[in-house]
C-alpha cells in the first residue's frame, strides 16, 4: 500500500493519515462535541417540559442532533475534511468523524490527497462514485436518510455493499422493497446475497412469484449472472411461477452454461434436488437432458448412476396421469407440479336441461377440472360474477323463470365458507354485463323481466350500497363488458332494434358513456376480453348463426382487425385471460350446451384444453388466487 493511501485499522490507528488528523485536531473536535452536546441538552429540557413520551422524545432528540450537525456542515463550522470525486467535478465539506461513524470499510474508499491547511485535509473517494452518490452518502451520514430514486439507489447500494456500510445498504434495500419492480428486486437480491441481509427472503419470494415474467424479459440475464449457488434454491421452490418443468430445465441449463467451468459441478444437485423430472416427458428426458452437452461432460459413471436413479424411482412410485398425460403423484416431490397461482372458478349456467348452482375449478398446472365444494346460493344462469379483494360477488341472473335482483358475496378468507346476502341491486337484471373497476362493481344493461335496459348501477362494497350511474347510449342485454386501461368497454348485445355491433366506453371520472368504432360483425351472447393490449371480441350469435370468428380492437389506431377463428363456433360462453393465455369455456353450439374448452396461446394459436366436467351454457367464470385448499385431485 502506498504511503499516501488511507487505511484505518483497529490494531494500528496511530500510523494512518486519518488518525493523525484526529490527534492533530483534537481541540476543535472536542469543541464541536461540546457545542452539539450543549444544544442537545437544551433541546432535551424543552422536550421534557412538554411531557412527550420517551419514544417521541428520543426521535425528536435524534432529529434535532442531525439537523444541528447538518447546519454546521452547511455553514462550514468545524469542517475538517473535503471529499472529492475522482474526476474533481464535485466535492463535499464534511466532519470526517461523522463519515467514519458509518462503520464498515468506508475508510478504504478514501485516499488522502493533501493538507489544505492546518485543519482541513483533502481526500479522493473511490473512482466509481459519482457526484450524486457522494452527495447522498454524505447526506445519510448526517441525516440518517438519503434521497433515493430509481437511478441513484442502485449505485448507492452497490457502493454501500462494496464497503459493507450495512445501515446504508438496509436503507437502499428498504427502498427496493417499497418500490417493488423487477429491476429493483434483481439488484436488491444480488446485494442481499453479497452482504447477507435479511431482505433476501423478501426478494427471493418476489422472484419466485414473478418468475414467468422475469424469464420473458431482459432481466433473465440478471439471474444468469448470480454466482451464488443459492439461485438453485429459487429454481427448486415449489412456489416458483413456471409454466412447465421444461422451462425450469432450460433456465438451469442456461445458468450452468453461463459459467460452465465453475458451475458444471451443480448439475447432479440440479437433477436430484431441483428438477421435477417426473413432470417431463420421457422423450424430453432422453434427448434434452441425458443427451445434452452438459450432461455428456459428466463422468460416465455419474451419468449412469443418475439415469438408474430416475428409472428406479419411476418403478417404485405409484403414478397417475394428469390432463397433460404427465406423471403425477402427490406423495413424491419429483412428480408434483409447481404451485398453481390462480384457478379458474366456473359455475352456474344450464347443465343437463336445468340451471345449476355448481362450480368447478381449472388447474392450469395439471390441465384438470376439479371438484369444488363451493356452490351458488341458488340455481342461476346469465348472471354477473366478479371478484374484489378476495371476495366473490354474484348478482342478478335467472333460473329460466324468475329474474333476480339480489347480490351475494363469498369471502374466500372466511373459514365459514358461506354466502352472505348484500344490498340488492336497484333493478333486477339477467343477461347482465359486469365489470370491476377501481374496487367498485358495475351491473350494466341486461333484461329486467319486461325490457332490455340502458340503465347501469354501481356497487360500493365499503358502504354496501348501489347507485345509478350514467345510462348507456343503447339499451342492450346479452352484451359483454371488460375493463381496459382504466375504462369499461361494452359491446354488442341485443335490443328492440336487433343485434348490436356498437361499442361504448365508460369514463368513470366523467360518468359518461361514449361510442367508439363499431365491431365489423353484430354479436350477442359473445365475450370480449382485454388481451395483448387490445380488445378481443369472440364468437357469439350474429342473428343468423353461431360464430367462431374473432376480431381485435386497437385503441391507439381505433380500428378492428380480424384474428384467427376459434376451433369451435359457440355462443353463451365465457372467456378470460389466465397466465398470459386466453381461455374460452363452455357455451352453446346451436344444438346443445357444450363442455369444450380452448385457449389462445401467443405465437401458437388456438389449442384444445381439457373439457369441463359438465356441459354448460349461460355460465360465468372468474380467476381466484389459489390459497384456500380448494384443490381436490
């Protein structure tokens, strides 16, 4: 180490430039301490006289001290050091002892330059530190707070981690936690590993829950650059949000291949402890894993041992096949799918010639429709169904004879698992369109026993009350509505004039419906959904026939374009987006209710999905979070 480089140690303080500075300037440091102490004592007396509780007094005491010290810095009182950026473009006048009180290895970040005078010494900070970072580090030293933003927080956190300034690291990680975006979390996770922070578990949980999105963005590279083998802990998590196990193998492969010389040793652990190999097709195992170049680099004896180990487990395990034809066993982790994050809850409608009160659940990880212990309050079809804050709301509808006005709620967090009656709608409605916008429930149009209506009403769960909002431009029942970009779109439907192709948008701030460009085809008994930043209109009845046609509305261009037709023509069905794929469920095919389900997969098109357990038309569906032990495989 050069003679002019600062290096403070516990064992040899008397030989460092900083320690020398402390010895030479003991008088002014003591004067500063006495000045601060006197101000603190005066403030303490004032606080005590106001009879503030101990906790508040301590906080006020700390704030006063910080403010006084900061004032001394601003006014250059008792300044003993100037910290410069490496390019000389920015400097901070400081009391050096306060900077050193940050602890960690911050002294190693400073290099002594020269004496400016008998009191003030000049130092240069680590060359990686920008003017903004230096400014905020100094601010934190005085105020125990830094003004963080998306840009500077990462730089400050990296500096603090490099020199192990734990209090500043925690300050930055808390910012990442409070401003939870993928780039913030990825940086926070790396730093929490580096410094051993308690924030690591939070960031890891976020990565697990948003894994699918991370893999489809540029931030996938951030995963690959994590050298710590704890990344395998994320890949092995049962909570990992993954579409399939093939995807998991691919990221394991990419992570090892990124630094093959140092990471190849982890492949055995990845196969035996991370991968759910039972959820892979035999051909994939054979060609993509055993035939992979990474696997082939292993010792032949290890290759044989791993292959035999998998074969033995397959023979010893009682296995069933799921809806994908993949192996499944709830008693062995190797044959279990990753946790299902959301379930499709489908219920009501016409089943076997009568209206139904039953529900069934779809698990996208196993492609199975499951029994559901939840049942509707009565047998209904053509009803509204929404979920707000884990509470499922059902309103309106018909049993083929009566038209309902009531609203029932099912709290998924309530262990009693019962429907609760809420304030009934102002008007009875079946063939009603529904929407959930800003935590409020909308019942739009429909049929009220006598006529198809223009009226719309809104339910506030907080006050358990309905109120009318602006009427539609056209009366319509058996239409379809969806929320997109903070507004409600409603399209199609039927009224006394016939089947509509018109489309309206509701602006909640204005309480106003406005007409936009109509669909190219009149549609009723159909569905619209918000998908891939467009409004998709699917199937339905045009007054002559059932349709399988699809068209998409681009709000930016204000045009409708044709899209790929569905596999099956249908009406009175329901559609929804789940895990980035568009599902179409049940309906009527001009002869009878159907159980057929299909989904649109981006870059692939329409594919068949496991059919419903029952034929259903006039049904409704909603996505619910999977945390209520509903699954009954």
